[in-house]
């Protein structure tokens, strides 16, 4: 564990990756217009929401660095995950709403992006790769579960209200369809979609290799399911409000474990 990277190594065939819950913006990151704006698009409280995961034997990897500093779930080449659609890059220059994050002329240049990659992106992915290798040596198959959340309404990114549960498998390329089907069944009494607006980020797409026993799936939650989106921002953690969602997520992670254990 470092001051920004936490790894709780379990032995079950499940990794929960939490790359976007962090809000740390190191002092050497300069040029930002507003620290509050820079932290607005975090996956607020997702680390607390999945706080039970280690009790299931899962390996939990999470970053405390703000996604504004560097987005650990973007293609490091800078290529868009959703060509032709609004999105944010490896070192975002705008918020989800399209607001500039940096003053004119202070955006991170190529050298600064490389520095941030070396400091945070590369270590996160080295840790993730190491845990994938360790667990694959123990199990015929594992599930890599990407834990995310976002505001229910972000007009620049999607129309209307986002479904509560957004399951992504890169259109079926990153995991067996039986896994997404089983997760969707766990979400059947709530609004949900498989491979809708969110098909899985770079982590899901890069590491998912079902033919070799690595089944990667992303869950993008609408924040309204566990926190108040209408009050002050960022929303406060409310354990009572979050409890029903945590119970649902516990069922979903149990489904992931059952799926992995059934693979041969």
C-alpha cells in the first residue's frame, strides 16, 4: 500500500478494481481552475460502497488519485474509447459537462502526461497485472470486476436518465455472455442495460480475455442508487441509504464468484 494505491490481496477468483473513487490532487499538478471542479467527476464513495468485497475473499485494488490527474481507465495511447462521442481523455482537460479544467495554456503537455503515466498509471496497471497473474495461477478462471459510478444525468455524455445498473463487456468480447446474463438477472427489478452507453473502459477491454480464463466486466452505477444527487456536491456518504445497494452488490459479486468457480 502507498499513499495513493491500496491493494487488499484475497484468494478468491475475483478482483474488484476501483480506479476512479480517488480525489487526491498532488501539489505538483498545476494550472487547474478549481479543485472542486477537478474532483466533481469522481466515482464518489464507490470504495465505501464495495467495502464488503474483501470479506468475500476478493482482491480489491483502488486508487486515491483523482481521475482529473490521470484517468487509469483510458487507453494510454490517447485513442478514444467511444469514437465520435463526447468523452474525456487520459489527462482530462474538461469535465464531463464540458467545462475547462485548466486555464488557457496550462493544460498538461506531452512531458507532463508522460510524468503522470510513470507516477500513477503504470504502477496501478502493474499491480493489477500482478494480481491477475497471481489469481490465475490459483484458479482456472477469474472475474475482473470494474466498479464505477456516475451522475444520473450528464447531457453531454448521454440523453435522459441513466439506468441504475450499466453492465459493460465490450459488446461481449471481454467476458462470457453467461456472466453478463447472470449479473443482469441480479438487476432485473431495477433499470439496467448491458452494453448500452457504457460498454466497459480500457481496463475491461485490455484485460478481458475469456479464452484464457480472464472475464472482465464493468459495472457503472447511477449515483442516485446509493447517494443524494440533489443536495450539496460531492454527496455525503449515507450508510443507511447505501445499505440496500450494498446488499444488491453483494449478490452480484457472489454471482461473479459462482461463475468463476464453475469454469474449468
